[in-house]
């Protein structure tokens, strides 16, 4: 049986750990609200931009772009987004599990796979498993900026346009709410747009300056850059949500453990007092 001093030391240690988890929860909460607002604004902007492109595609005749070209898939690039640090529950392990399944699937189909990890944790998993991967964009989410996201997008667009890869997929957590982060596998390239004018407008309704072709040449890369940026923001938001929940669970567990130890301490202390009283009573009777 542990001594009173040992139990008291464990209670103190648990309370100290609880202070750390509570502080980490508060930090994650603040970061969550900030990135969530940025993500929502960016997604609205991307949605409007995609709507403009859909309208241009509906207005144009035989407009082609290297970014919407469909071709047989011989090589696929997978961009896997994870975190740079741990203490966020099953967040990183879920990414690795899904990525492993995707790699095995493509290998079974005899399709070459090129890997682009974003985040130290998924890069470490790939390294341990013996996979080759591109190391240039691991730190992209660290102090995220639109320019850094555009560098990754530019490389993916270059690979697809030069036909070095035939498909690009994004694997990341989509933030649904604080308690739920949805594992998402989205095709980034070829870009899928749905020409739609809703039967309300035709090409004759507008005069385009510059031409429709030039507008598409400007807006398509802009949309692809924005897609990577919003995906990174979404990933960061999901990470903060997962870490916030993990710290909440840790805080609850620490509180339960502290209560159990306190109860054990009180019982042990009472037993010591009882034994001392019995010794005193027994001595006086002798």
C-alpha cells in the first residue's frame, strides 16, 4: 500500500498536469476560432469564384485547359495533410491509416504514387514505412500564408500540366464541428467544373473583356491556389478542434484520477489515525 506521502505527491503531480492540459485547451480554443473564421471566409470566396468559372464554361465553346483534361491515370500524386505536433487524439493516426489504404490500393492497380506530406507527423510515418516522398512542403502549414500555399499549388499544377502525374488527390481532415473532424479524400486535379447557366443567360447576354479564354486562364490557377489555401486552413481548424477535445478528455481524466487519489489518501489517513488510537487504547489498558 502506498504511503500518505506518495499519494500526496501523485495528487500534486496530477493537478500540475491538469493545469497544463487546461492551458493547452485554452490555446487551442483561441486558435480554433481564428482559423475557423478564416476558413469560412475563404470557402465563401472560393465558392463564388467557382460559380464565375462555371458561368464562363457555360458561355464558352470548346474551351480547353490543361487543368481540366481527363486522361488515363498512370501516376497519381497524393498530398496528405497532418499536424506538426501531437497531443491531438487520433488525428494523425487516422491520416496515416487512410493514406496507407490509398497507397496499397493504387499499388494493387499498378499505378505509380508520388507522395507530398504536409506536416511532420505524416512525414515521420512515411519515413518509418520506407516510402519515398517530397520533402519540400512538410512545413507549409507552419505560420501559414497564401504565398506558401501557392507554392505547393504551383508545383502540383506544373506536374499535372506536364503530364508527370495524371491525377492529384488531397487527403485531409475537414472540420465539421469541435467534436467531429471528417477524413476527406478530394480530387484536386483534374479540376471538375459543371458548366451551368441555369437556363437564364447565354453568351450573348454579356460582353467579356478580356476574352472568355483569357479569363479562364487567369481564374483557373487562382481557384486552384485558393483550394490549397482553404484546405490548409480547414486542416488547421480540424487539428485545433481535435487537440481541444483531446485536452478536454485529458482534463476530465486528470480530475477523476485526482478525486480517486484524494479518496484513497483520506482513507489511508483515517486508517493511520485509527491504528494510532487503537495503540493508545491498548497501551492504557495494559
